[in-house]
C-alpha cells in the first residue's frame, strides 16, 4: 500500500513539469478479478460472503459494503484473509474493507463474511457494494491497477430467480514521467557581487516557573474488615488544579489475592498489570480538575491472616488546561493492620527545567541568470539563537461505539506485530473503561487492551500505552493534501527569496547612480 502511495505522490510532483515523456504499464488481458457478493437469507438472518473468482491476480483492494442501518444490524464479521483489515461503522451503515498484501493473491478464495439481523422484509436494494481501488503488484514491486467485475447474488427462499448485477471496470493508473528542463541565456553587462555576513546571538535567561498549585496525591492503604479486603486508593487533595496526569503505583503484596477495581471517577482510567497499577486522568470537560476527591480504589482480598503490603507511586506527567507543568507531591499512607508490615513512602516534586537549543544556519545561494544581466549573489548567514521549547498536549474526546474501538484495537495489534487477530471480544467496565480481548482462531488471547471509552487511550497487557484514535490514519487524500501544502510553502519561500534578491539589486544600482 505504501508503494502505491509513493506512486501517487510522484505523479503529483511531475504533474507541474512542462516537458516530459510518459509510459504506462499494459494490463494483462488474461487477468479477470471477479468479486462476488453472495447473500443467503434464512428467517431474519442474512449471511453475506465476499469472494474473488476468475483468473485472480490482486494485491490490494479498497471497498465498502453499504446497508440500510435502520433495517439491519451487524451480528458478526469475520476476515477470511489475513491481509484484510475490516471496520464496521454501524452509525453510517458501512463496512469498510481494505486489503494490502506483500504478494499478489492468485487463488479463488473468500475474503470477508458478515452476518446481519433483519427487522423487516429483506430486499437486495438495501445493500450496495463499491470498489474504489483494486491493484496488483508488478515485476518492479510497483502497484498497477487491474481489471475487475462486481457480481451481487441475492439468494432468497421466497424468490424464484437469482438477481445478478455486473459492472466491468478497466483502468490504468501507474505512470512514469521523466522531465528535464534547462534554460541558458547570455547577455554581456556588468557583474555585481554582493557578500552579506550576519551574525547575531540571543540568550534567553528567563525561566518559566510552574503553576503554584500544589496537587497532593496520596496512596491510601486501609483494611476493610467487613469485606475482608485491603483497599488501595489514589486520592488528590490540597490546592487541586490540573487537566491531565498519568503515572503508576508499584504494589508489593504478600498474603493478598488478585485485586478488583471497586470504583473510579469518570475522568480516570486504571489498569492492574502484574503488581502494578497504571493510571491516567483526563478531564473530559476540557477544564481543570479542581476538587479534592478519590480518583479510584482497588480491593485486594485477604487470603492469609498474616499479610504485608507496600506501595510506591510515580507521576510521569501532569499539566493544566494551558498545557503548563504544575506542582505536585505523591506519598503513601498505610493504615492497614498487617503483620509483618512494610511501608515505603516516596515524595516527588515536579520542577520545570530550562531547555536551551543552539541553532546554526548557513545558507549559500548562487544564482546565474543569462538574459539581460549576468549576476552572482553570494549570501552567507550565521545565526545563533537560544530558544525555549514549549510542548503542547492535546486531549481528544471521541464519540465511538465499543464495537468500533474493538476493530481499532485489532488494527493496532496488527500494525505493531504483523499478526491479524481472528476476532475480538469486549467488556464494558463500571468505571467507563473497555476491556478488549484479541483472540486467535482457537480462541486463545493474543493480547488484552484496557482503554477509556471516551478517549480511546489505555494500556495493553504489558502496560504499554495504546492510543486507538491515532491508528489507521493512512488516508491517501490526507497525505496528498500535506504534500501539496509543502509544495506551495516551498514556492512561497522561493518567491520571497527572488523578491529579496531583486530589491537588493535595485538598492545597489541606486547607490551606484548616486555616486556617479
């Protein structure tokens, strides 16, 4: 898929060239990718299978199955090919199918299977199948658009005949263009050489101090005799003022069982992984959190009359709504009646450190224009600048279904490991988080994601952070817009430079005339 993107980007650059020679790959007339979408109806269940038939040669595919979301609900979806990425969007009534293989598929095979539940009388006109891109990988490892046809088969026990719709498509999109332009003009006039050297040095001595708010985080450990549990809570008190924070709590427990999350505030997400609690707090309102409160509580069941527990907390990052660092402390208060008992208290204070970056730029521009004037301008600029760097963090609040987050989790795992999960299962927790189990064909758990249902941010089973809204953002149109913006920026910079050169030339000529 990336090679196809590079091919399209190349065509964007060469489109502006005035001269060139182009050549195109010829499509093999023997290739016939026949995409067949079969619908089988039984009672109120509709089973749809997408397959490719004929003389198959396909390396990539972008397609959509559209359905009437007011009449049909997706009950299950299944990938029949490991190179397929599948995303069901119930709110739009769309099933997005993307295939990107390293080698061409040459066998007749099934690609996708989807089961729908129908609430009214099913009809073939309620479904539509569209292909926006289909290509093969040629002998040069480039992508080449191929011919294909679309067939939709509606098999209903109440229907006497089978309806088939076929669309033939043949296009060529891969283009190689070579352009060479050279302009030479000679005019004998006076040669003017201007050499400019500029050296400046600026030092920033002001240090930005953090907000004076003091967010006191307390890891409270206490025994609940009624439930026979030891409860570990994260509490924030004092002059509370922060938008987002993240960190972890190391747990060293003996004689205690596996903990469960008792409660948490809507703005927090916590995950227990191998003697460690990872937590993230993000204000979903966009305003600072300012109230003293208990962020979350875990309950550890007491399994032995003699037990011990100690905690060690760490804040990795904390900022206010202006994305400035704010002050904080973190410590443990252990009120559990355990014997023996080990208490570890850690106090950390966040500070702001000045960052100094020295940037040295040397620019040499040599321009020869052979028209009415021959000129040579050499510009050497040296700039030393000390700059304070400020990093901003943007919190993105999303509105998406758990089903779509599960699909995002499958895509995220595939991109990181190269292994496509066979399916996924999700569980909505009382604290607003979503637990997503990624499974293989035998039902074994490949990985478990715990993510916040409103931000898509969370952790995998190893405690590594995942950010689902950022996955899958390989939109070709976005990349073309980005490249086009860079081209326009370069043209603008070049125009400014030419204008500056002409202005300096005019000033020099004026000075010469005055001297004369």
